[in-house]
């Protein structure tokens, strides 16, 4: 908080400095209740209107300034934090009250009274687990140094990889121009091992893979088993088999831009991705200044090729592509350095689509997209004839996207360290997988039953004796039992492989039904200082039976609406009435990452809910973790060794323990794998309280939503169903 105040006071705003009221407004909106800094996109969207009013309405300068402030504060946080630590933005539980005075009073009581409840999911404080021995402190210091070393090495590798990709694209484009490029054919890869970027045993062993033109592959498997690592290795040609003349594009959540690109507009960055066009235009410019016959003949060839690839229509096609991905005219008029991370990723995605590479690698391409943009992307990849002759490999947690786009599934088994190819999309594979799990379970049970009977028969005879023929029969039965046990041992790896994709149920406790609304909005409107109204005349009532989903393009006001519901922001017009006795929890996209890397699930719960410090209280927390699918053997495992889904369960266990009346979820599935998404959807669907959801995951929305509100162009429209929303979008895309 103090650092942000100092940074805002120090801004060069052409002599028109921020006054104390403006600074207080920006600080309150940019930090959450735990004084954690907002995510970059939220921070920029919140602060730039105020800064722009001081800079003669220069939005680009204001956004760049806001981005610089955020980067400086985040860098300062990283400098003092452990290398693998909880993100600064964490989910907040508003406890039993809505206003800050009441919250402060209850936190004071929680400190004074041993049995008082903790009000915040992300609250931390001294506990017995914090008083570690000197040896443990040394171990932590060594782990921190190792983490710093790994992080530095990963950053160097990342920069080298992007430089290699640029060089490879230039080389492939030049080969197309000079006619030496090969026609895309089957790409045979392997056998190869996939190294673990964190050290230790390889993630995949002795893998072979064949990628065919016209096929679109979904790379699936549990978090932490190597999906993104494999995609990165394939894109960087760390695995031999991709011809140098094949053009490759790799879209990830980390966008690497040159200084020139940072100062360019999105349209220019996307057009620049067509390297063949750029090289041809450069050659055209050189040839036009020459008059010899050879140059003139070559100029005709260059002009013909430029016409063939539609060079003149490129700006118009790029503009349409960006708008299909959600860009407004205002966003397209901003320089790349003034765009938040989400819009930079969309620009990179648009660049890859416009370049139409031979091989396209996509790592979670839907993460920063709205549902409308996800539907456009799915339609583009599955129906555009261009991609019928290309190869696509994608990682995604959105099963609707995978089902619509992919033709094949590539499954990574962490237990077997194996990569397996299946000629079916995700849902068909998941159904087959469940059938295999059930069949193997029945087979194991039947075999064990037979082993038990054989052993019982054999043991009976050895204990009481009998004729020689009877004893021989008993020995035979004993041998049969041992053979079956050997078969069981041989199937253990198969069982571990199948069980890896199984997910335990997650049950969330609720606070019970309330008679009145938890929050009610009457004729509510909101506008940031100096900006237009995001929405107006909003009427909404949320109770303990509500299932409300907020839809709309990014930047239209969904997160702002959530902040008004929680009380983080107040409306500029209208009335918000909140039930001060209702417990409300906010779960955002980083909820699975709030555990410190060295904190165990049990220690996290004890810190969040210290109770009376008794053994009985600890056992209560252990039982609650088990109810939420955090089994006993995981409760004392450091978060560093937990998967994203397991960490999500711990965070949701903290939410559940407070028995909220209302849960608000803001993009909760972004960092979860497919199985964890399904488990969370099951839990929310069965939750006996109110739910407000913001999500781009169509599967999750379909499972949860009963009331659909669309925020668009300053209006909040109520639709009869999510299906009608999708139908309207599909009609626009047709």
C-alpha cells in the first residue's frame, strides 16, 4: 500500500499531480482487502481513466504509465518473495460482514478469543508451524536458492527458444519464396525422452509420435505431467523430425515482443507475423529501383506471389480477425506496450492465425478469451479450409473447445511415463477411459476374490492335514493363487495409469438458506472517474438459491460488477443493499496458487483457522480436508509437490470451512486441468448456497448457470438460458 501511494505521488502528470482523494480512490480499488496488488489487466483498467484525465485524455500514455507502475510494484514484490510463492492476488472471503469496520472488529476478536472464526481465506499469522528448527530454515534457504537458479535458467531458455522460433520462421518463409520448401507431410517424431525442467526423472520415456496434415491433436493429461513442456519442446524443435522448411507458430501465455513490436499497434504486429509477405515486400522495394531484365522478370514473379497471398487486403483481414477475437477500435488504437497481458495473448493468437503456419502449437489458447471469442476460435480452426492441410496441437482445459476442434487426443500418463495417441476427441476418450477404469476395477475385485478363496482352501488343508492327493490339490490351489498375484502385480502399473485420471469428489459446506436477499442491486450504474458508464440501470437480486452467470466480452464490466456485489466498489448511481449477516467468499483464477510452496495443506488450514489450538481442532480440520478430497497422505505434503487440482481442493476446503451463504467465482478454472474442472463443477452444482459466476469455460457455465446476464455496450441484458446466448453468438459468426 505504501509503495503504491509513493509511486502514484511520484508520477509525472504534466504538472497536474494526483490529489489525496484521487490517490486514496486508486489505492483502495487497486488493492484487495489483504493489500495484495490486482492483476495487471484489472490494475490498468481501474487506474488509467484517472491518469488519462490528467494527461489531456491521452489513453495510450495513461495505460503505459499504469503498466509501468504495476510492473515496478510487482518487481519489488518478487525481489523480496520466495521464488515459488503464492501470487499477490488471492481469493478473499468477506466473513460475516460487509463493511470494513465490522471486519476489523471481528479480526480483533479472533485474535483475542481462541474459538473465534478467521474471516479471510488468505489470512496468515504466526503458528507453531512457523517456528521451525535451524536445520529446516537452512533447508528452506537451499530450496530458495535452487528455485532461483531454476527460474533464472528457465528465463534464459525461454528467451533463447523465442529467438530460435523467430529465426526458424524467417528460414521457412525464405524457403517458400525461393521454392525449396517441402510440402507438409507426416511428421514422425521419436523415439525421445522428455526431460523434467525442474530436474529429476524424465516426464516421458521412449515416446514416438506421428502428426498428420489435416489432423488436430488435443494434448491431455493431469497438471504437472508434461503437457506444456512437451509442446514447448516440439515447437522449439528439441525433438528431431520437423523439417526446417515447415513454418511453426507457438502461442503461449508468455508473449515475447521486440522493442519495435512493443511500440507498434496490434494490427501491425499481426501483419508482421506473415514473414513471407514482409520479405516479398522488401524484395519488391529493392527490385523497383532496378531496370535490368533479370530484376524486372523477378519483380513480376514477386508481384504475382503478393497477389496470390492477398497482400493488399492484409490490413482489412487483420482488422476483422482482431475484432472476431474481441478487440474494439479503441483497443486496436493502443500500442502493444499499453495492452494488458490478456490482450497481448490475443494479439499473439491473431498473429498465428493470420500467418497460417504449417504446424500450429497452442498452449491454453482460451485462457484470456471470452466465450464469444472461444467460439470464434473453435469455428476458425475446425471449419476454415486453410487448416484442413495443416497440423494443430493444442493444450486446453476447455472440453467444449477440445471436442469441437480436435480430431485426436494425445494422452500423457505420469504414472507410466508414456505418451499414447487416440483417434478421438476428449469426451469420447474420457468415456472410454471411464469404461476401462470400471472394467479393470471389476477384474481386480474378481481376481482378489478368487485369490482369497484359493488361499482359504489351501490354508485350511495345510492346517488340518489330509490325504496326499488332498494335499497336492491344496498345493495346486496355492500355486494358482500365487500366479494370480503375479498377474495383479503386472497390472499395477496399468491400474496406477488409469487411476491417475480419476478425481475424488469435492463437497462444499454452506451456511444454510437465508430468508432475504444476500445482495440486491437497484438501478445501479458505474463509471470509473473520467470514463463512460460501464453499465446502468442494473436490477439484480442474489439469494442463497441463485445461480447467476455474468457473460460478455473482456473489459465490458464483469469483474467490476463482481466488485460491486462484494462491496469492493460502490456504484456511481443506484442502491446496493447487502445482508450483513451473510458470509460471502470470492474465488478467483489464482485460488489454486495461494499456498506458499513450503506450506502443507494442514499448516495452511491451521494458519487460516487457528481455533483454540487443540488436538481436537486439528482433527476437525483434518476431517474437513478429507471431505474435500485432500486425503490423509497429502495433508502433510508441501504445496510444491501438489498438483494444481490438489491445491485447488485445499483452497476450496478453506472456503467450505466457513460455510458461506454465497460463493462468487471469477474465472476459477483457468489454471486447472480437465478432471479438476469437472470436480469443481460437481461441487458448485451441489453447493446448497448462492453462486455468482464469471467464466469462459462453456462446460462449467452449462453445469452451474440458471440465470444469465450479458454485459455489453453499457447494457446488462437478461437471457433465458446459456444455450440462447451461444445460439446468438453462433448466428453472428455464421
